[in-house]
């Protein structure tokens, strides 16, 4: 397909989720024989085997990485149990407070991905300076937490390859322990042959996307071996390949055909990402409306559950229990996760049982001067005694009350977003909705969406919970990756037929640069007026729009070119702005600087030089290149959004 670049021999997609994470992979020969021959690693805990592992990470008291996933949960639970056993034991030496296994010194993080999320009404965080709070309140650099988590998954996969493949030099398999605690590995012989695909929500900011890229590079993934994939789009790439459609008069089941339209609703732990597509004649996807969504994922349900606990027991008492009995707290979380998946299957008048509440009951009893039946009295005061029952160590909640209090709000928000989206002309005639992601398996969510849209087909594909990571593997094998590498190395995409099946995306916002024009009295605001070094009166900060919101972005075609002059500088900066609405000036409300293109000039001669920069839209990340118009030298520029 391309004389300069060959597809990577191995593609590994890391699905870095809010609640659970994992990876999937395939070899190029397997992909060419059967694209859906994608392996997904299975993770093991004491109770179960799953296709993802919890997004939890543990650091020791020195801030060194210890474990990730089930292993992190296991170690943290052991530390918590030991702390509980030693509490009140006078035989324990006070010096043990400095013991390396003192839980108060360890840093345990869970569900930290959403710290990178912001909508454009929220203050812009400085992500490169962001710190995350561990369960014990101690803080650690977000960059370190994310990079160590990605590093674990990277090393785990490279270790899997080392033990499951043969090396040609000696004909013997490299032996490597597959246990999670031994996931750290030395340099892998596969390092240069793996394309890493890291998934991110489509609704994330350019800043958050760059943060994830930089964290992955810090984790040991080479910049040239890394691409970002959009989560709902990845799911769409997989679903397009699945046989999901059956005619009533035919026994066969087929995939989507040209002209079919469908919507993907990716209901993850932290966000709900929605995209809509039509299938083109070459079986590629064309986005019908720019990606949309919000932070209304499954963890919102979790927040409402623990809000209910705070209302019953009091926030201070719940926090005291959390700090004093972290092992029981972890068990409550696990029990909630199990019960959450079954909501909607049972009789609404049945009661859902939660265990491990004994110590919380004790904390509440102590706070109420050891009054007997204090929890029952509290429930009577709240008029909840017929909806919530307690019998040490169990709390039992009536399913109808539980769904109304905990599930109804987040599900209502998701349905409301879909209703608003279907008012858009581009998507109003779509009659197929594909639900993917972990939260999509919630029966109550499926029922409510079907109830709201009775004339649409609501499908929860059989690959729904793994659709993102498997679709990201397909993305890594696609022609778009070759096109990207050609552009980054200064080549032109003259023959677009060489790159079939590339997704045509749409812009989520207006993008532009700050421009200066001669000042016109009565037209330009005085706040933008200044006199330049040549004595001319100039209006600065005019928003020169490059890309409009919802504009189609085609790879190799949607390219913005700007020419500028350099003088006595080896580093030139071009500022990029973003706005959700049409604006005239960069200082207007809703318009913000998202980053700048840094152009390194190799020749430091003092003459004025003309340069052209190109900003390539249409990929999952914006790509900037620069050309010296004197020498015609072309190189990749850096679009820096971590301001």
C-alpha cells in the first residue's frame, strides 16, 4: 500500500477506563486473514475472571509503584485488614507506625481518569500540575499516576508476548511469568514492532488528549509508535464488522451495508460518548454529527449510592468508617458493583442485600451514645423504614426505591441527551442505536431508552463491553495510521485511493488563530487597538476561523495553511483558539486559547524568513507541520496544549 511505510506487525490497544481497564491485541497476519481475530487478555481475581481489571493503582510510602488492578485491590485489602487487627492491640510496638506496611503511608487511587475531564463551562485546569488525592488524602502527581498505570499495562502485554512467541535466533520461547506482580519487564524485543493505541473519550479536550499521550510516552511508549483512538468511534469500527442485522424473511444475519446509518452510545464509567455514522460505499464510516456527551457515566450511579449512605449515617461518620475500616469499605464497593449489574432483572418489590455494614453500624451507634437500634430509629425518622431494612451486618434496600434514588437520575440525563440529539437534522432519521460500554449492560438503562424511542432498534451487541478496545485494534491496523505517518514525515497524500476506509469525522468546535488587521475606527473595539513597531495602528486578537463547528474533516483534504515571517528567532509560536460559538475576537466569552504550534527553526540566520505551517484536521489528533519556503525543508511541529 505504501512504499515508505509498512503496517506494524503487532497492534495493542489499551482501553484505559474510569472503572476498569484492559488491553486487546492482534498480529498483522491474523488481521489480514480474519480482522476480528482479536485477543483480549483475561484478568484473574480470587472470585472471578474478567476481560478488564479495576482501574486501581497502589504506591508505597516512598511513592514507588507497587501494583495495579486486582493486585492493587488485594494488597490494599491486606494492609487494611492488618491495620484493623492491630487497632487496639497494646502488644503492637508504637514504632510499627513507621512500618513499611502501615496503610496510612500507602497511596491507593481508584477511578481517577475523570479528573482529566472538563466541559467548556468549567475552569481550565493546569493538567501538567494536577495532583490526585489518594484514599488517605495524600497527594501525588496525576502525571505519575497515569503514566505508571499505562506502564503496567504496557509491560504486562510485552511480557505476554515474550512468553507466548518464539524468537528466530534460538528457536526457543522466552520464559516470562504472566502473574501481575511480575508484569515489570526488561526491554522487550517487540518494542519497535508494536503500535500502541490508547483510547480516550471523544468529548475530551485537546489538553486532556495530549496529557494521555505524554503520560504514555513517559511510560516508555515511543511517540512514533503511539496513536490515540476515540472510544465511541472504536466501538463503531467493531460493530460495523459484526453481523447484527437480520431480515424477517431471511435466516441469514448480515453486517451493515452502504447507506445504513446508526448511532453509537458509549456508556462508560465516567462519560457517555455519542456519535452517529453512515456507511459509505467503500464500507468506511462518515460521521453524521460531531461527537457529543457528558460526564453522566456509571460512576454517577455510584456517587448517588454513597450520597444515600451519607444522608442515612452522616458524612462525617461515613468518612470515619472509610478511614478506620478501609477493608470493609472496599467490600461495600465490591458488593455494590455486583448488585449494580443486576438492577432491572428482579421484582421491584424485592430487597437488595448489601453486606459488610457491621462496622459502619458500630460507628453510627457510637456517635449516637451507644443507643440501641440507632440505625433503625434513624430510618424511621427519615420515613425509610419500609424501604430500607438493617440487620447487622447487612443493609437491605427495596429495589424500587434503590432504582428511583440511585439509577433514575443518571439514566434520565442520558435519555435527555439522546432526545436533544435526535432533534438535529443530521441524525433525526437514524433508527438503530447501539449501546456499548460497561454501563450499557444495565437492564434499566436499556429499558428506558427503548421506552423513550419505541420506533428505534436498541441493540446491545454481544461484544458491547469490549467493543472499544477491540475496535481500537482494528483502528490500529487501518490505512489511516499509514496516512498519518506519511504526513508527519513531510510526505503528501496525493493519491487518496491508497488510503481507503478512513473515517470522515466532524469538528466539535470552531478553531482559529489570532490575526492582526489595520484598526478601523467605529468597527474595532478600543481594547484591541495598539501601534506596532512600524507605527501602524493595528487591531489585534481577531479570531481568524479555520474550522467551523460540525464541519466535515477529511484526512489529507482538510488542511489549513498559514504563512508567517520569522526574524531573529529559532522558535516560533502560533497560538490556536477554540470556541463553541461563532466569535469575532479571541477575547470573547466562550473563546479560549487551547495551545500553540511550536516551530523550531534550524537555520539561525538573521534574515527575515518565510515559513508555512500546515494544521491537518481529520485525524484523532491534530497534526502540525512546518515548511521553510526558502529551503523547502518540511518537518513535524509540536502542537502543545498543556499550557
